[in-house]
C-alpha cells in the first residue's frame, strides 16, 4: 500500500472513531440529564427508598399496578382469626406505612353452608374479647381483620369493611372443600381502587 493510501485509510478510521465516540457521549448526556434524574413527588415511599445527599428517604411516584392483597380463610361458622395469618397482616401494616394515602379494603364472605347470622366473639383493640350480637358472619370476619390491624395502629379511617355474604363464591359449595374456600376474607390496598367491580354485591358497614 502506498504512503498516500495509508494516510487516507488512517484518516477514515479516525473519523469513524470520532463519530462513534460522539454518539456514545450523546447517549450518556441524555441519560444523565436533570429531567431524567428528577423524581416526581408523591406520598408513597419505594422499598428500598432512594435517599438524598443527607441520607433521608426520597418520595417517588408508584405505578398504578402496585398493590398488596390479602386472603384469609376461616373455619365453618367462625370469625376467629387464625395465628398463621398474622404475619400477612403485619405486611399490610408495613405497606400502609409506606403509602399513607391508601385505604385498606376488606371483604367478608361466607359459604352457602354456613349460618347467616352469628354472635361471634372477636378480639377488640385491647386484645380481650367483645360480643358481636346478631351481625352477619361475613361482617364478623371482616371486622376481625379490621380489629387486628387497629391493634397494630392502622387508623380506623383507613380501613373500609364490606359484607359480601355468600353471593360471590370462588369454589363450589357442593363439597366441604369448596365451602371452606368460600369461608374467607379478601382484602387489598392499592394506588387506585382497582377492585370496585368486586364490591357491587357487597354492603359497606
């Protein structure tokens, strides 16, 4: 290869390198722009939360798909909360602490095989027991969840309870196994009220 051709090839390679480098710098500049790094204020804190230069948690906007759900099952004709579910309820409290704008929705359900009214004893806010007279079993179940959350300092005005009766089964009531699945509480906490359709046949109390 002649000297002139060598110079032309070298110049061409240098130009390609400069263009490639320029392109990379352009991308880096866009990604590190203040607009991209800005965090929109909200009243929900991400987990783990980002921190500012002083080490304090920063508020971020949460996606509308973010939610926490709860499923609790009960013995026949009972509204007594089983110990095995308390750890799940503790998670609800942690989620509620991060998002102080959210409410917790609690649906109480029964099976077709259960009695329609109950005089159940459920824990009150002091850990003792109180009599719930002539209220529906579905309501008593939802109330038992609310009472437990209140003992963990979740304000009552952030808990909405609903009696859904036996009209929304998730399994057949023709078998004991299916009926057991319907003896339940379903609850959720979400950025948006994404489950309003499930409340059409329920009564808030």
